[in-house]
């Protein structure tokens, strides 16, 4: 960590120290195809994890409840539908239950309340139950990833508070694997390697 970041982290307290990530892509030409594929395997472990995939449900407008804390995999209870708005505007707003609160909520089975704009991911970012190749091809396709290159993908990870939650969910939920920093590093390694997918 750079000294200036350590200082900023100390001044801001422990929460920020744990959250802040650095975007340091490896130099072009220094990452082999094989290293890129290894990074992808780790990326897939993250994006297919319940803390991510439960919201990345593709054309379905139903969030999922899956992972050990849910016991069994099922669609979100209470007939919740995200609609085309993805925030439930046509039915019941996600924020009715997933409101934002400042203090951490550690009660098992309570609705996560970490972002005022809690909503379902866009249909193109379709990850729930999808194969490694499916997601790999989607994430490198500018037409289906909101025109993001690897730098924009990594920066998105830092800016999104929901992601900071996914690695520190509380309430007995299993955190996403690795760490937010390691995941961002893997996106950069994969991108610099030329976005390899196993089906190439
Ligand atoms: C609460 C629902 C929710 C959860 C949980 C969630 N996401 Fe998302 N995700 C979204 C929404 C909404 C967008 C669209 C926001 C945007 O494009 O700025 C998005 C977009 C993305 C994108 C942009 C790429 C694309 O193809 O559009 C990436 C990368 C991403 N999420 C990664 C993750 C990862 C990694 C996790 C788990 C650690 C995760 N998300 C968990 C809702 C979620
Ligand atoms: C009526 C209240 C309510 C509404 C409305 C609601 N949720 Fe939830 N949601 C919950 C509760 C409660 C849980 C946690 C259930 C548990 O842990 O057993 C939850 C959990 C989730 C999870 C799983 C998080 C995880 O990984 O553990 C996702 C994803 C989710 N909701 C998305 C949404 C989206 C998207 C909307 C709007 C389209 C929405 N919810 C609307 C109450 C609600």
C-alpha cells in the first residue's frame, strides 16, 4: 500500500481501510494467456457465488435466494418482481425492504440494507446458473457489459457499495470468495491478457 493511502485509511478509520482498493493493472504484454485463464477461473468463482449471482438473474426479473444461509435455492420470497425498471417500480419497490441504513444490520434473514438503489442487475449481465464460458463471453462483450473495458470493470467494483457489502455481508451470510482487491486484480490480469475464455 502506498504511504499516502495508509495515512488516508488511518484518518478515515477501519471501515475505509478495509474497503479502499487500488487499480494497478500489470504492464501490457507481461501476462500470458495461461495466466489470464487462471485469473478467469478465480473471477468465475466470484461472479457465480450467491452474493453476486442472486442479483444477476438475467432475463428473469426474479432475484434468487441461494447459498448456505438460505438452506435451499429458491426464488426470492413474497412474490418480489423487479419488473423492467429492475427496482420493482411496477410492483413493490426493492427499497421498501432494502432501504439504506448507516449502521450495519447483522440480523440473520433480515433484508440487506446497504444501498438506497438496491436493484436487480441488467438482463445482459446474466450469471445465475450460467457456465464459466457463458459469463466469460458476456463480460468481455462491450455490447453486453455496458461498454466497459477491464479498467472500467475494475473501477466499477470500487465504486459500487453493494460489492463492498458482498465481501462483508454479515447476518450469517457467506462472503464472496477472495477479497474485493484480489477480484479487481484478477479482472485487470484477465483484461491485460486479452480477455481469454476457455472456449477460445
Ligand atoms: C443487489 C444486487 C446486486 C448484487 C448483489 C451484485 N450486483 Fe453486480 N450489478 C448490479 C446492478 C444493478 C448492476 C448495473 C449497475 C451498473 O452497470 O452501473 C450491476 C453490474 C455489475 C457489473 C458490470 C458489468 C456488466 O456486465 O454490466 C459487474 C462487473 C458486477 N455487477 C459485478 C458484481 C459482482 C462481482 C458481485 C458480487 C461480488 C455483484 N456484482 C453483486 C446489481 C448487483
Ligand atoms: C417485502 C420485503 C422485500 C422486498 C420488497 C424485496 N426484498 Fe429482497 N430480501 C428481503 C429479505 C427479508 C431478504 C433476506 C431473506 C433471508 O436472508 O432469508 C432479501 C434478500 C434478497 C437478496 C439475497 C441477498 C443475498 O445474497 O443474501 C436479493 C438478491 C434481493 N433480496 C433482491 C431484491 C430485489 C432486487 C428486490 C426488488 C425487485 C427486492 N429484493 C425486494 C426482503 C425484500
